C-alpha cells in the first residue's frame, strides 16, 4: 500500500463513501473531497467539506498509510496541520491529538476495492523502465497526447525557471551561462556552468576572438597554455577548474569536453548577444539561430567539428527558446506558450537513450515537442513510478 494509491482513491472518489464511518463511530458525511495538493507543502487536500454529527467542517484533509505516520512525518510540530479536519488512513494504529484536539479519523483497510489494488500492484511490478509499455497500444491516443503535452510544457517551464534563478548575474552573463550549460548537455552541464563562472563574460569579451578557445580550455583545467603568460592579463590569474569534474565516459568523441569547449568558443564569436536580446518572436529566433549555425558550419572544415542537426536542436530546446521566453517575461513582452509549442513542433525530434526506450515500446515522436514530452514523462513519471499522477496510468486503472 502506498500514499499515492490512497490519494488516487480519494481524489477520484473510488471508495464506497456511503459506507465510510469515523473510527470512533460518529456519524460522518463527505460533502466535498477537497482539491488535491500535488506540488505544495502542507496537507494533501485543501478546501474539503465534511459533516460530523450534522456539523459542517471546512478545511484540509491529510492521508497516510498508517495513522502513526503523522508522528513519523513530524506533523505534530507543524502549525500547517493544526486545521486538518480529517485524517484518512489505511490502518488506524494510534489516535492522533493535534493542537489539543482529537483528530477525526477514518480507516480504509476493509474498504479498498481489491481488484483495483491488484491492478495497481500489477502495474508497479512490471520490469520495464516504462511500466505501461506492454499496454500502450490499448490507450486511446487522446490520453497519451494529453500527457505528452503536459509533460513537454512542464519541462519547458522548468528550463525557464532555471534561468530565472541566475538573474542576478546580469543579462549577458545569463545568456552566456545558459549557452554553456546547453553545450555540456546532461553529462557536463555543471562543469560548463562552473567554467562560465570561473571566466565570466565581462572578462571573456575582452579577449581576442582567436584566443578565446585556448583561454577557455586553459581555465577548464583540460589544457595547459603554451608560452609565458602576460603578467598584465587577469585571464592568466584565474585558477583553472579541476579536470576531474569533466566527464566523457559513454560519450562519443565529438561530444568530449575539449571539442565541445572549442565549439562553444567559436559560437560565442559569432553570436551578438545584444541582437539576440532584441529578437521579438519565435520566427525571428529561428532565423537568427539558423543563420548562426550556418555560419559556424561553413567555417569548420572537419565534419566532426560541425554542429550536427541533433545538437543544433538541443541548443534550441535547452538554451535559445527558454532564454527567449525568459526575456519576454522579464520585459513583459507579449508571449504565449502556444507559440513556444509551435516552435518546438517545427523541430526534428531528438535522438537519445531515453527516446530509444520509447521506440522499443513502439512510441516514436514526430517532432521535438513530442520528444521533450516523452523525456519528461520518462524522468518524472515512469522512473518515479508516478503512474497515478499520469493520465495514461489513470486510464489503465479504469480498464
């Protein structure tokens, strides 16, 4: 038994509410289940309404597997739980007193539908990374598309929030750091971010374009500069990063840190950050980045050193689009998430190990918006077994 399963039962009224009674035998009626509190701290359901002996109570409801979990979770010391009107538990093993008041409690042990519990346990027992992979074909497309849309938008919002967390650095540094993290991808994002702090943009822009790659590599700790340093240059006074922070296990040679840092330096030479800050819509953003990527690949002789289409898409998804949304919100410019969705829908889907898992389940994204949704779905729902927070899992529970 899990709290998530009990939340599902309560949220969707899957319990025989007409048979529910308080553990002390008092008359009890549910008027309103309450609003599910999925993301904020505090009780599990807000704005519930119940009647006890004909008296209407309004307030939050808390749900636990055992009533003793109230003490285990430390709610007795949290004032946010002083106004809880009902404690819903699978097993009522102790009586809870909160704020000098005996907490009304109902026990669900003998009321949970066994067929539903078996269905849930069977779903969680699947060996696949994607628990519902064997039954995806049975899901009506509307449920799958609904969940992919939600997951993709949530993922994009998360990227914008990450940018917002470093706003104190100034706009140019924010752009510079965000681009650096995107070049690091998942494996070296943190190392690239530290590199952007170790040699900040206001210093880098003073360095001649031809020397930026060498200076960044020196500061990364991955390469030693030849020749004697200029004693008047503050660049050479910067302490290089520890080379151990850079990872390359499992990466293909073109994704190793050294070639990525060189590409990063070259792209910075081509991008006018002030022009990027003035981009007014996603159409202009697409044209701006398309031109930059074309210039970059035209200058590079080796195909290995060029930016692949897949990596260009990654930069658009993880850097340029979130930055555009962030800037629009900062300047209070007109912007709708629908335009971001349209932008992602025009891009080719990504290719990585997570999407290969979906492909094995015969799910193939047709564009970047869908591939982003599938990645988020895998990471924050499938991997965490949050099936009952997913419209696909909820639909399967009803089958």
